[in-house]
C-alpha cells in the first residue's frame, strides 16, 4: 500500500486528486490538509462519498505528513 496525502485538499485540483486516489486499490489516503483550523469531513466536498468514509480535511503538521506519507500531492 502506498500512503498518500494531499495538501490543499479543499481546492478543485485537490478534490480531483482525492477522487482518483480513493478509486485506487493500492492507495491509502493518510492526510488531507487545508489552512483552515477546523477539521471538515471530506464528504462535504465530495457528494457521492460513501457514508462509511471518515476522512477529514484539517490543518495538520506538515512535518508529520511528510514523515508518514510515501507520496504528497
């Protein structure tokens, strides 16, 4: 499994990258970041996301994101 994170996941490009990553069976989405302080459910930005998806977009520590991700977009 490849651990992927997306910086700027609320923007148009970030959302499209997340959609592609979620369709890939060998990818685990580790972190989704934004400059906003509050965490936001990914489902607010991707309408047809399954209810079981618990991914959140938040303001994460970028050093931690880099350390715990194989690829960062």
